C-alpha cells in the first residue's frame, strides 16, 4: 500500500489533490481513499490531506502516520509543522519551492532517503505559467506521478478532466503535464 500525506495551507488545494490522486488510482483499477484533516478552517491555516493506494481493498481509515510519500505545498510549513514525521526510510519527498533542498536546509533529511527520492519543484510557478494562478496542487500531482510511479500521468489527466471544465481543465492539465515532465526529465509548458 502506498500512503501519501499532503501538507498545505487552506486554499492551496491539498484536499483536492488527495481526491484527484485517489480518483487517478481508481481509474487505473486500484483501490484508493482520500480524506482531509483540518485545524481551524480558514484560508492560510495548515491543512493535511491523506491518500492511500493499493491493489486490494483498504481497511484503514485513520490518518497516515507512516508515510511512503510526503508532499509539501508550502515551504513555510517546514518551520511550523513536522512534515517529515513518520516518513519511511524508502519514502519520497516532494516540496513546492523555488529554493533547492540544500537552500531549504534539508540536506540531512535528504541524505537519509534513497537517491532520487527527494525533489523540489516550483509548482506555484508552473501553475502560474500554465493556469494563470499560483495554485500548486495539480502541478504537484503530475510531479507525484513522475516521482513515485504510483499512478500514470494519463490517469491524473483523466481525473483532472472529470473535476474541471473549460479553461480550468486545460490549465490544470497543462500544469500537471509540465510538472510531470520536469520531474521525469523533459520540460514542457
């Protein structure tokens, strides 16, 4: 089972990202669940959303304590929330930032992970370029697909298409594909 924890701030779409990731897994014939955990429900407050993906039915319903992947939508959370708590040694880390892992002071954490399992992507910039808004959630989904191979980019695109319409669909699809390509090694958008 792959267990993903998404840390963000209210209004950044962490809950939507977890839901879209679970829909993408479902579209590939996998079992999946997604659910949020809120503190004060206001814009800018820390939010955590969870997603589980497995080839068999999922019986767990509690928050993800031991994560296979941690996605951080806002690097300011690194200073107020222990986003890496329970991250498994062979886990993945994906951070939304224009700074490097070293610039964020995360060299020690990265050294504990398998090579290539920690990435920084300026998902807000990708979203601004492709969508016209700096909402990192869907761009980070494309990056999660490339980094973990938990779901394919085509399933992510299909899940986005089912959720959004018109220019929002086009921009979100472009952002997800661009982030996927950046993490997989080929730039687009």
